[in-house]
C-alpha cells in the first residue's frame, strides 16, 4: 500500500480572537479515501478538524495571545504547532506538523489624574496619574510633553507628580485681566503596560496667581455742619508696583458715599433720618456713627479692604407748643386742658410737669399732653369767703385795722411788751403773710447778735393742735415762761381747780418737776424723751416725764419736733413764723418778715369770717425770737392791714420734649373757682321741764370744711317762745294754752307740736335752714262732779237728775253711763249729764220705800281727764192710784193722726221758746242745725227733737216722741253739711194720701210716707212715694232724699222727711194723756239706730 501524501495551507489569523483556519491536502496513490485525525494537539490553543476533508481551525488561548503580545516575547511565545495524521484506511498513515502563529492580544491601560490644591506659598500642585489595566499589567509612567509655564517631576513607577509654576507665570495669572490660558498649564504623561499598550494623558493644572496686596489707609475732614457730609481719601501703596484702583465694597448703613476709583477720594453724606436719630436723647454710639468699606485693587488680585468709620452729625428741630384750657367744672373746680405740641420732625413728644401748681394737683398725660388740674379744697374754700372780694386780694381791706404800734422791751432775746396783751379791732382775713414786723427806735446798743439765729428758735408754745377757743383768763394765768438755752417756752400746767386740758387729752403737760412746771432744758439740737407715746396730733395719754429738750428744730418755721422712745414725732403748735432774721449790728432796725401775727391756737375764727368785736391778740413778743442779747427798748408795729392775699388762679409749667434734645416750655394759668360745702345739721331736744314745759335743745351743725358756723332764727314758734343762742343751743317754752290744747283727746300734731326754723351759715356762702319741731308737754286739770237726783214720779217711777260736772280749764264735758241696770232703763244726755231713770215694772213691784239702785256716770273733759261718780236713785214702788185712760174715741194704741201739745212748749238750747197753737209750729232751723242746737219738747203729749251738727257721723236729727215709752226717729243727711230745707214744721191732724193715717207724729216739708209696715221697710225718693208733686210744700228738695228706712217691732209708725233717716219705732201709745211737765225733762241722745242708711 502506498501511504498518502499531504500538505497544509493556512489563512491569516483573525483579529478578533486570533483563530487561524487551514486544511491538510492529501493525495493517495492508491486512490484510497483518506481520513484526518489530530495526532498531537497544539500547546497554546485548540484545534477543530474535519475528519473527512482535513479542514481545521486553530484558536489560541487568551493567555497565549497576551504572552505573544509582550514587549520581550520570543518567537516560540508567538507560535504553536500541532500534528495531523492522514490515514488511507489501508494502513498507510502520514503525519504532518502544522505550525501556526499565535497572534498577540493586549488591552491598553486606562488612566486619570488626581490633583491637590495649589500650595499658597509657591503655587506647586501635587498630583498623581491613577491607572487601571484590564490585563493586570504593571504600568510605567514617562513625561511625554513638558509644561510650558513651569516644571514637573514624575515618579515613573507610581505616576505621582509635582507641578511647580514659574514666578512670572504666577504673577501673570494673578492679573485681573488674565485669560484662562494664562491661568492654566498642561503637560503629557505616557502610561505603558509593557505589552504594547500605552496611554497618553494630558494633565491640566491651574497656575496659582501670586501677588502682593497693596497697603492702604484713610484720612477724613470734619463733618460739615450744614448737611453732615464728611470728605476723606484712601491712600494706597503696592509692593509689586501695580497700579491700584478703588471701589466701595460695603455701602454705609445710614448714608451714601461717593468714591473716586482712581484716587480713593470719597465724600460721605448721612441720611436725614440717621442724623435725626443721632440726636435722640438715648442715642447710643452706634446711633451716632456709620461705617463703610472701600476696596483697593492692584489689578492682580491684590485687594485691600479699608473700613471707614464716620460720625453721624445729629440734627433736630425743637418742638413748638400751644395750650387749650377748658372751663372749670362748676361742681369740682377741675379744669381740663391740653398742651398741644407740634414737631417738624414728627417726633413723639413727651410732656413733663417741671414746676407747680402751688394750690392744686395736676395729672398730666405724658404722651398726649392732656392735663387735669384739681384745685386744693382749701384754695377753693378760701375764695368762697363772704368777706373776700375773690379777686386775688381777698380780705376786706376797707374794714381791716392795722395793729397800732406798741412799746416793747427786748430782754435776753425776747421782746416784752409794756403790757401782756393788747387789743385790735380785727376784720377780714386773720392773716398777715408777707407783711413785716419791725422793731424801731432802738435806744440801747446790742452787744452781740448771734450769727446762727437757729440756736434760739426754741419751743415757743407747747399746746395741742386743735385748740380753737381763746384761752381763758385762768388758762392764761397758768402759762409759765422760762429761758431754755437762749429761748423760752410757754406751756399749760393742769393745776387742780384751774383748767381742763383741751382736746380730751388726759393731761396737758402734767406736773413732772417743781410745782406745776415742766422744765424744757438744753440747747437746740439736743435730744429728750417723752414718757408716753405721742401721735401726729397731740399727746393723748400718760405723764410727760424726762423731757429734757427739743430733739430738733425746723429752721424754716421754728417747729419743735419732739420724739418719744419709739421714734414717733409730735410737732407742737407754735406762734408765728420767722421767714428771715436780719442779724445786723447795733442800732439797726430788726425786721422779721412773713409773720402770722395771730396765733391760730390762741385766737380762732372762720377763715373768712368778719370779726367786728374786739379780740385779745397775742402780743408780738411771741414772734420776735431770740436774736439779740442785752436790753433794747423800742416799739413794734405791723405793716399793712393784716389781710392776706388768696390766689384766684394757679399756674404750672410743662416741658415738651421731642426725645431728640429739643424742648420747649409752656406756662399754663388755670382759674381757681370758689367752693364751699353746705353745712349740715341735726337737732337734739331734751325732756321738757315738768313744771314749765320748757325744752332745751341744740341745732348741732357740722361743716365739712371746718368752718365756724353761725345760728340765726328765721321763723318763730306759734305756740310758745324760743331763745336761740349763738352756739345753736336754744330754750323753748310753750304757752299754757298750747300745753292744755296738746292734752286734748285725739289731738293731732297740729296742736301737740310746735315748729321754728334756724338758719345755719358757715360764712362762705353755705346756708342751711333747719326746722326744729318741739313736742309740747300736755297739761290738764281733772273735772269735778256733784250729781243731783230728783224724786221718783209717783205714777211712772221715772227719776230725773244731773251729773252736774264742772272743769277748771273750761273744757266741754262729756258724760257716759250704762243704758240700763238690772232694775231700770237709763237715758243719759252725754252733753248735759241730765239722765232719766225708768224702773221696770218688776223692780217697782219688788221695791219698797227704801229700795235704791246705783249706777256709775263717767265724765271726760276731752283732754285726758276722766272721773267716775256713783249715782244712787230711789226705786219707787208701784202706786195704788188708778191710771188715766186714753180720751174717748181713742182706745189704747189708737192710730189717730192727731198730735196735740196741750200746754206744751218748745225749748231751744239757746234759751228761746215758741208757743204751739196746737196745729202748727214755725221756726227757722238752719242756724240751729249748723250750730248744734237742741230742740226740747216739754210737756203736752211728750216728745222731743234733738238736732246735732257734726256730733254724729254726719248731720243728724234725733226726734224722740213718747208718752211714757220712747219712739226714736233718727234722720241722717248723706255726706255732711247743712240741711237743705227752709224751715222745720211740726204738724198735727195730717192725713196721708193713699190711706188712713196710722201713726203720723211729725211731718217735714218734703213729703209723706206712703204705706204701713211692720219690721223694716225701705222707702224710695219722693217721686215714688205716691203723692202729687203739687202737694209738696215750698222749699222741697227731693234730690237730697236718698231713702228712708224705718223699723217697727209691733205696729206701724210712719214719718216723712228730707234726706235719709232711720226710724226705730217700738209700739207706742201715741195719744197718751198729757203728762205733767218735769223740772228737768230728759233729753234722750245717741239712740242706736236699728238700720244704717244705704245709698240707693
């Protein structure tokens, strides 16, 4: 067999993966079909073989390819071989070596740079090239292109480098107009990975500018006073020789600045508001200054900042002000007003009271200027004085009397007048403030005048505040004077039987040393203690002990201040005030100015009262203090008229401030209006004197202003007399008649009291009228009774009598008694005391000649006097005489309409009489009705009429008609007043229309009773009574008749009359025989009507 023959053919390697395709070409002489197998595989890759065709593909390993790419790779590193066997299937095998190239493969390194900041000193920049190689190759670094503006050092192994710019390059880079190219530099570094991979990286670095900043300072001129501008300049130098320029880096906060950019000259102008704020009262240093910053630039980045501090010149416009003052309030005197400020700067103004007012208080709104002036009550009250003219010169100058000169002798520092007291007729205000007391006619030298006169201003008058009454002679005698360290003092010692300490103090100055004297020793300024507490007014308790000296002296007024162990101070009163003392030398006139020469404690009156009478005035030696030594004789006088001035206006000053140094002041004058509190008063009245009825009392006035009050009678009492004293006390004595009238029963206040009025005035226009009501003490004498009793009527047993009362006061007596006893009926006339005693049949049947009965009559005088007297009467036994019978034709209880008055008369209470003609009696009765006259029918068939006006509840006529028994007719006129008819007619033989008469006893002019009734019957007015109007007598007045009510217990009783009336008619024998007239006929009064009239 012939072995096959083979050859190879190869393609170029693929760039992507380095694969090489090829084929083994074989021929076989035998014509055998050959096959291909890999006999030896490649060492650096893999091969794929087509066994039928011999085509193959060789693919190198990646590592083999990378090794083939190494810079020092050998030929063997860059080739590979493998062996293919060609087999012809007949034992013939041919081996063929295939050599292939291993294509190198490498990834180039990746690089970046990391740069540090430039060094400020030399501008160097350190950095490094940071590399990443996908193949993990070790790289190396080389400088490919050097920088143009500096140098670079490079670490070939690490890629670290340092760039150092040239100095010129740096200064160029610092120029203000430097371009980006001038401020940067570049150089190139190559990175090689040793496998053919290289990377070039260009490194760009900043060229740090280098420059020396210029040096600058400023200079300023003084501010301009007009607009506050300040001129100045910035002076600069540059070490590099650069040309500098100037700009405003920070503008001022309170103004504007203009700047010359080339020279640095500037002008600062503050804002007006800033200047005004700098003028504020509380402006700080910051408010009064401003700053701005200027920049000096050398054109190469060199910049110097200069802070310029300037002062802000204050400016302000002063405020202006005006006032608006309202009227004084009529009630309070308060004056409202406004200080109206204006400020050109629109500042908020503040209003401040800087002086005054002197006679009131001011409330000022500091923000608005509104004010409220409230005058002092004392100032207002002073203007109300009735003796003042209220024009600023108060006091009655016309009536004021100056003090007459009085000789004095000055001894050891005090003036002694020739007499201890002198008098002056003082009128008007009791003040002399502003006047002078002058010692003249010096006849002796003054060896020494102390320089410090205060050492002699000792306690002048140890008395209590509030002692308003003048000292009594006894009190004055208890004044003891003694020298104390150059001065002297007065005090009141409360000796037994002399004086009573004023103001309810326990003791005025109780004896502590030597016979009623309390020593006050020591010099002014030394201290002492009081053994008891004192308050701000006066010593109130305990004994004054260990009182060594005055603790202090108020040199302006000479007030001693006395303090106790607890530190409390009592300011005692003093006489006079020394405003100034002139310590001149020998022979000069000594003047003491501003003196109150009237001691308000020794002599006091209302501030504005007029004092017309002479008063004791404290001698002026109490005013001249110890200012001289030795003896000086002379006279003393007081200038002017002793009258002070009272202001009618007040003033105060307000400052208006704008808070920026601007102020203006406004003086404001406001009126003071007069004011006075009206006095008030209460009254006290004592119990009356039992014998005289005299009552003492007082009108107790009080005055809120403390004014002295005067009391004057305005109206007198009508029931007595009153004596009113100047202090308001009074004595009232009622008249005897008034006292007796006050005792009347039911007397009202119109007779039990009396009234007079008192005017209380305060001398300041205050007037009060006080009514004083006095209760009159009643007095009365009891009445006296001496009863008389007649003999019983033998037939009827009737007894008449009288109480016979009398009254020493002439009072009208009223009698009262029982209407019956167990044995009789009693009729008592309450006005006359005449009574009728009618025994019962049973009593007479049981009686014998010695039987008596007793009842009590009470008499009242209407003035509280009431007495009781027992009356004893004989009870007559029944007579055996045959009783008379009624006339023929008229049985008992007959009803004839005839009434006769046989032998009878009508007696009026005024003593007049009228004779009956047995048919008609005429008598005008108007006046009798008005005046309360009584009609008595005496004799005949019996009967009586009583007319009372005002004695009953209304007008009343009592008509009692009887013959042995009583029938009562009571007629009332509604509403009171005089009966309205012309005359009163008593008629007999009258026939009633409408039927026979059944008991007509009396007829009045106005009509007739129609009908008969038993019991009670109401009769309508006359027009309904059933008779013609023509039958009515003249003078009728039917509209006065309301109704008629009558009552009969047995038979009918008819009557006729005007006005409403009552009838009480028990069964009577009307036509009884005529009775013998009694000496004292009984008048039956005040019968109790059975039915009370009612208006229709």
